[in-house]
């Protein structure tokens, strides 16, 4: 059966749907089950990995319930090193390869992740798909977790001392009005000239590094409420 949201379903059976059979009575070509069939998918507990196995072409569905205004990270960790896996997330609906709200961003790789910024209260459905799994079946774990205010990664991780650099910073719980600075021991802090917030998990910060000292810099983000997130020595 096609993927459907959890619920109780009747089964409808139809014959001769293309009307290819000559018959005198067309009223008996369909029937509906008197009883219903309960359909459900595995529910993930936030922060707790769930283990399974995946083969080529297999599709596994999960669900997770979250509150409003959270940043959620869904990770697929495969035991295979040669698989090409896919990961999709959709709010209050079953995702597939054509219909989804969020999708993976590392094609042809076994491990995937999806960031869901600013969640809506309710249920998110997750599709794990094995596009190509040479060593089928391959074990994997799927985890959905809520992010705290912090820095997960940045790009680029290095820059020169003769101009400006714009850093793409990924993390969680970024707020409008957030500030960013680079610091290295024994020298003045370098404050971002401009910070552009895409959403609560992604921002861009532009720094003037003209004649900046060489070395490994800490990246410090500060939300308007005074809370801070530190990435130690992550920019050179």
C-alpha cells in the first residue's frame, strides 16, 4: 500500500475500473470493508537512536512529535561506507521523493542529516530510503533531536589578512539581532560588520580581516538575551 498518515482505514476493492468487461450489472464492481485497518509507523523518542537495516530500494517511515519554535536535527548514521541513502522530512504528511518539506544535502553518501528550523507544533514524518546499498542489508540508526543554542559548523574555516571574509555558520536557536565576533588571545576582538540571519539554524557573518593577526580564532555568537555560543579555535 502507498504511504499514508497513521489512522484507521477502510479497504475499497474495485473491479473492471477501465470498463473493459461487457456486463449487464455495473453496480457490483466495488466493495468496501466493514471493518477498518489500523495503520501506523514507528514513533521516535527525541534524542534516542532507533536501529534498523536498509536494503536497496527499501523505504522506512518514522514519526516524531515536537512543540513549536524548536530547531530539530534528524540524522541517519549508516554502518555501510558505500551506500547512497536518502532522508526526507514532512510536517503532518508522509514524505516521498517528490513531496517533502526538508531533504538531505549529501547525495550518494551513506550518512545524511536534515535540519528543521523553527518547528511547528505537531508531528513530523521521516522517510529513510536506500537508493543504492551494495552490502544489503546494512544497519543504520535514525535519531531526531532538538538543538540548543550553539555552533555546529562554519564555512570557510580559514581566511586571509588582506580583506573581508563572509562565514556561513550553522547551529541552532539563532535569534534576530544575534551578533558575532572573532577573537584571538592578546589582540582586539574583530566584530562582524554585518550579520544576516536566514533562519534559526543558519546565518552569514562578514568580517574585515585586513591586517588581522595570523592564528586560530574563537568564534563567539551572542543572542539578544545575552546567551552566548563559542566555537573554540574553529577559524584560522
